[in-house]
C-alpha cells in the first residue's frame, strides 16, 4: 500500500512540473529529415543568424528521432558535423537533461531537453547547447560554430 501511494504521489509530482503548453518556439513539423554524409554526420548547409538557436532552452536544436531507444544518435550526428569558429575540432559531453515540456512523441506525454557542453582548443568558457530529440526543426549551424571539414 505504501509503495502504491508513493508511486501515485511521484506521478502527480512529475506531471505537475510539466507545463501544458510548450515554450519551444522553433518546432517545425514541415522540416525535412536531414541527410547523412558518408561519415554518418548530418549534412548541414545553413548557418543560423539567431543567437538564441541552440543556446536558449526555448530555441533548442530539434534533432528529432523516431525512437527514443537510441536517443543520442541524432545529437551526435549533429554535433559531429560542427567545428569551432576557425575549424577547430570540438569535443562534447551531455551534462544533463532539463526543461520538461509536453509532446505527443513520447509515451509519457512529456519530453526533456538535453544539455551538451561543447569545447575546443582556445575557448575560454565551454558552450552549452540545448538539444531536443522529440521534435523536428530546420537544422542549422549555431552562431559561433563552423562546419567540420570533411577529408
């Protein structure tokens, strides 16, 4: 009985933390699925002019994945296509999940953004990028990044 009550209380607490309206501003279900290069990275052709793109939780990089069983594959495909502003090799690590939002593309009815810390040689402070696996959007190179040179 105690376990059941605890379970019900935790579900109530979890669902009460999720807003019924998403604050994400750049979801676009009409965005095409990105193409893959020969080295299994996304082919990016556009540079974002919006300084919020990827840097703000309301403007995440929407890398959409059909099945969340392998939730990092599209995030890695996106990040592996990027380089520092002068072509430097970047490194990245997922540091947390945050910012719950409602979505129809999750069995729970909610999704979370993943926050990645990105670094390269010469950067003074790591960059934090917000990424969303649940929704679609046009993929662009964030401000301050360049495209990785393909050998």
